[in-house]
C-alpha cells in the first residue's frame, strides 16, 4: 500500500495556512505573501497566544542577519494587511511594545492526510526550477512589480545587462508563483543552444513528444494546449529574435500558458511586456556615509548583498565604523551591479575591505571567482562583459567603443555629435537603440533630456577595445568638440535667462567636461579648445553656486599658455579669477586685473565690466576702499553701455560690499533693495537677500532681517545653494545670541562653519566681527567646554535638521514671537 502522510494545517476563521506547501488561502482564494511574511506567520502561529520576541523572529526568519527594525516592521505590516487586521484594534496580531508580537486570533490545528501518490503533469527533473542556494537581497520592489506584471500579462521579459541578477529575480518569482500553475513551472537555460531549433527539440524531449520530422512545435502546442503552466526561459540573448517568434506561436495556441524570460534584449513579439532591472540602490558616498547610522548603511541593498556574500566565505565579515567608508566605496565603484558585488565579496576571504577598495580602482580583473557551479562567462567580470560584447554586430561594437569616452553618460545630442564618423544619422540612432535593447546601454528617461550610460565594467572593456582599434583619438576629438560647443551654448542660454534648463543639464556633465579638458591639454595639445571650454562655464558655475569649479578648470586651461588678447583667453582668465575670489585665493587679483586689461584691449566690454566689478569686491574685502570705488565706478560706466541685468546686479553688489566695509548699512539697504530680483542668477538673488539680512541685523531690524533671510534660504533650498543656506544659518545664530539662546547660537555656528568648509567658502572680512562677537558671548554664557561640545554637535548633525531649526526660529523672529534684545548693534560693531 502507498504510505499516507500527515501534515499540520492551521485554520483561523476564513484563513487556512498550509506550511508544508507554503500556501495561505482565505475562503478558498489563494494569497501570495512574500517568503519572509510567510515565515513570520508560521513562527507566530506555532506559538499562538505566546509572546514571540523581535530577536526570535529575526533569528528564525532572517538567520541572524544584521537588519534594521524597519525590516521587521514592514513584514508585520504586510502580514496585518493579509489578515485585514487593524494595529490599533488588533484581532489577530498584537504588538507587545518593546518586546515583540503575539498571535491572538483563535487558531485550530488540523492534521491533514495527503492522498497516495498519483500521476501528475509537470516538468521532469531536468526542466524543474533550480533549488534556491542563497537569499535574494535588495530586490523586494522589483519582485513585487514582477509578480504583479506576471499576474496581469501572459509574457514578461526581465531585461538588463549581464550580471544584473535577472535570473535570480525570475527564479524567485517563479518559485513564489508556482502554486498558481498546477501544470508546473518549466525552466530552460537557453544559453547552451546555438539555434532555436535545438531548444525546441529539448523542450519536446521533456514533454515526451516525438522529435522526428518537421512538426515538432505543433506537437508541443498539442501537449500544452489545455495546460496552466509557466515557461521560464533564461539567458535568451543570443537567440532573442528567434525565440520571440516561437514564444508568440506557443502563447497564441495555448491560452493558459505564461512565459517568463530573461534577456539582455527584448524577444520582440506582440504581447511581450518588458521589465527593466536596475542596479541595486547605492549607499551615499563615503563622506556622507559617515553621518549615516550603521543600521541604515547595512540595510542598503548593495551593502547588504556585499556583506551577505562576504559572510558566506568569511563569517567574521562585518560592517563597522572603521571599514564603512571602504565598503561603501566598493559598492559605488562597481555601480551596484549584483554579480560584481558577489565577485568582490569573494575577495573578503583573503583581503580586508580597504585593500579590495584600493585594488578595484580602475581594475575589474580582481573580480574573479572560479567557484564550482558558476558559468564560465560569470567567473570574471571581464569574461562576463566579453561574452556580452560578443553578442553585438560590428557596427554595434564600434559605437559602444566610441561611447566609452563619455563619463557618467551622454544625451542624444552628444550621440549626434559623433555622427560624422558614421554613414548617416539614421544608422547611428538605429545602432544606439540596438545597444539599449541589448542592455549594454542603460537609459534614464526621468531626466530631461534623457541620459544614457554604460555600467563601468562595460565601459572599461569598450575603452580597451577602442584603444586597441586605434580609434581613441578620433572618438576623444569628437567628445571634446561636443563639450566645447555645449559650454558655449550654455553661456548664451543662461544670458538668455534659460538658467534652470542649463543648470539641470550641465550638472550631469562635470566628469565629461573634466575628461574633455584633460585630453585637450594632454594628447590633443589643443589649448584653444581648453580655454574656450573653461571660459564658457563661468555663468553656469556662478548660478549653480559651484564657484570653486572654474578655479580648477580655468587654471588647467591656462597652464602653459602665454597671455594673449583673445576672447577665449580672457574668459578663461576671468572664470579662474572670479572663482578664486569666492575661495579667497590671493591669485584672484592678478587674474582679474589681467582679464580687465586684455578685455579692454580687444573691446570685450562684457568681460571688462565683470572683471572690474569683481576687482571692486576683492578690494572691498581687503578694506582698500578707494581702489574698490575706482573699479566699481568703471564697472558701472561699462555696465550702463552694455544694458546687461546680470552685470548691473554684480556692480550693485560691489557697491554694497564697499558700504559694508564702511559700516554704512543704510546705504547697503538702499543699494540692494532694488536688485533683489534683477538678473537671471538665483545665487545672486540669494546672496542679495543674505546681505540685506546682515545689514538689517546690524541696524537692529530683527523682523526685517529674519524675513530677508527666510526668502533667501527658501530659494537656496530649492536650488541646493548650500553657501547661501549656511550664510542664513550664520545670521540666525547671531539673532539667537541676541535672544540669549546661546546653545542654539553655538549649534548653528558649528553647522555654518561645517558647510563653509565643505563648500570652500570662508567668511569675508565684514562678517568676521559679527561672528566673533556671537561666538564669544555664547562661549561666556555656556562655558568653553559646553560651547565647543554644542558647536561640534551642530557641525556633525544632518544639514536639514539644523537648517530647519534655524528656519523655525527665523519664522518666530519674523512674526515677533522670538524677539531679540531691542538695541541696535550698529553702534557696537564696526567693520
């Protein structure tokens, strides 16, 4: 007799839980909870009525992994949703605050008996899903989306570059959905087959249908016609188009069949739904990660995957403050590519994180693993990318190599800039589209214009091939020419008040600009192009508050070039000088003076006005008032002829600095009030508001000061102008000192100093005495130890926390709720 097996089923009202078959049903309707949700449910049911601690749940379901409390909270929330349970008035799952959870619903344990074995349609072992060996990490959102899409559509292709984890995602969803397909989940790895006919015959063999003759596909259709099954086709890249035609025929003839495929390119048939698989979410850069809690870093998908795989070979691998920066940078360097993270994790057996990070710098050859069970093309990153590269035709390979000179991506107009080296634009765009659909190029359509990029391992190999083919110089020439033209267009576009458009566009091009400039000054020996590139970016850097960038770009462009009266030389000199003024580099003065002289010689009135206005600012900072006034007067005269609002604003700003240096705050107000919204420059508007706030403060106009600061800070938060934000926090600290809120004063001074250091923006001379007086008074009131501790706490707090504190205080001051002492400070503080 066949042996009859017994198993336990839990019943709770309309809900039935079958642990052996991992099924949860309500009134006969199948639910599909996530694996972790089901695991937590089983723990609670097994000890129904008793407390199950959070640690017990984490240990049993997650296996002692280092997880944040939010992970378990999310799973409990999903479980409550499955049971329609209200956490405020629970009927099933009660929270025991500070301890864990208890299942309080009435639970009945039923001993069910399996029927004796019977014949069942389904895949033989060769076509069954592979067993799960490792947990899938960081893909919760993608898995949920894939489950939903597969539930609604009959054919889904998971698409993405090699090593992205497409197979594992497809397998995970197939396992979770297996109960929905009573006729089985059929799995085929298509990569070994050279032709689609070979796979058709292999499928026929698993179905036990004859393979002789030409009617193999119709026989497969006959076998599947009334079957509710899922067909999983993995690694369809090489045969994508051929498989697409076959899948279409199967779906058209078998109404209950569904297909889940993985590929680097679409199978391209009617009814196909694409799901693009992104890289894993990256942690913040090492500098920012220092202020992030270790629990939060460990929960980041890239970090979690790296650590999980590292612990498999080195159980002591752990995240701590000593190695967090290295682990974060490993994840960022490999761009969150799951396979690359797994291969990097393999190095933890012999190397510490710092050594892995150092060796990864530009060298992916370290990422190698010969572990049994890993396909040859997945044993090294180089082999993986080589395999993907080999799937391309000659034109696609050539274009991919040319595009490798772009860093951090490109736009369609950048693509078109190299069109002269292709037969025609239509061919170029077709090749580009093919690379996108073959997943060698990743697109981000959320940006305007859309940007394209390669994952770094792909770019590295493509660049090697470009160099070997002798095409690198031509590709880099096209790259340089494009960015010279783009920079010039940005200058003219910003002057035409298209500021937001160009800031949004150029903020993604810093690495490309830097690379183009480097090549112009080295291999190309093209000083003229380098000067044109650096000089055209002054307005972009000024408007976006990235004022230190032109100092570097301009300095590099000018290196080794003798002074000459040309527009490109003058603009590069001007960009470098303006930038140096903001960071208080003494070299600002000779750069600006020479720019003014050469601009006068060639009749470049715009550059001459700008140079003189900034010379006035510099001299005002150094308290050389007569020189400052002379430069300001000349700039004002030139600006009057130019009829340029931005130049007018800069000249007005120079006059305001001269008044600040004289302690004449009434004149500052009179000068700046009409300029609050003049010109296109958001950073100029913000700093105008800041200086108005400073002068209102010096005159004891507390509410007016707060209102000016709030307007400036609101604008700076919208444009991410940290320099303006820090200045607002600084003056809020002065007002806090006047209100005897000394801890707030110390805290905000600490944060303002921290931002200034990060943005390379030291205090100008007319700020220093205000700052020193506030710091001195707060130190006396709090005591040196408390003051310094509070100041450090402010500096290390998150920017948004301190900025919001300061803004709330400023709102109170503006409304008269928090009124500082009434006396004016203008009589006690002279600049």
